[in-house]
């Protein structure tokens, strides 16, 4: 049975679905903490996901994190599927209600994002990340109030930063996100590189 405060899986309809010729159908669906925790746990505990900060988490830890997020109106987690297979964890949030607000001047219309790609199941697929990112941008830009996308990857994560710059993000300053130690949320301090993508900079 779903935990208190969560929505039953049957009610978790996709927030975006798009068929991309030559790539497949991409579906973005809200995370169900009870159902999806084992999948997310497999991803975040791999060495490749060290910058996600959950390599030592248990399945229950992961469920608790996403159950807490599920109860928030300002932070949202989604699984991204291609042809029915989960391929990414995509999170959005209101920067004004996040610790990043202590590190830069939040503007109206800012939306924060986090993206974790699933481990490759075989050989790498050319342009996979770029095509998936395009679908995510189309989803985000469907909100007419969005003016700017904000990312804050770990400053050591050169691969993620390079991917953002290739997508059109402008590099921002390196900042120190403060630690958070609350009953429901515990996050260590993190040195991050801010990056910004203005709506008008996204190709039509």
C-alpha cells in the first residue's frame, strides 16, 4: 500500500509523452517512492553516480528521500522512460525554496533541474543524451512562466558541466551549497558550478 502522502501508482499519469522518430516514445512520469525506490537505488549507489551523493544509501533511505520530496509542492521527481524502459531520473524544483537560493539571486521564472542518466545496458548509443535532453527541454518549455533553467552540478563533475555547456547553458560561478540537517532532509555541503539556460537561448 502506498505510504501516507503519496499518490497511488494508477493515478501517476505521465506529465509528458512524445514520440521521437528514430529514437522512440519518451514518457515522463512522477516517481512513486514505493514502486520506484529499487530502480533509483540501483542507479544512485553505483560509483558513476557518486556526485548524486547517495552511494551508501539503502533502498529504504531512497524511498524516504523521494517520499519526502513527493510531499512537497516545490520539488518534483520523475522517471523518464523510453519505449517503456526507465532511462533517467529527472528532478525539478523552485530555486527560491531550495538551498541554492543562498548562493545566487533567484529571478521570477527560474526552474532548477537535476538529471541522472541510467547506467548503459550495452554499448553507448550515439546522440542518446542529446535527444533525451531535447525532449526534457520541450517538456519544461511547455510552461509559459519558465524564463530560465538553473543547474548546479558538483563542481568536480566535469562531464555533467560539459554536457550542460553543449546544450547551451551559460556557465555561472562556483558556489558552496550549505549543508542541511533537518529531521526529514540531510544534505552535506556541496561545491557546485551554477549554469543557466535562458528561454530565448533554446533553439526553436
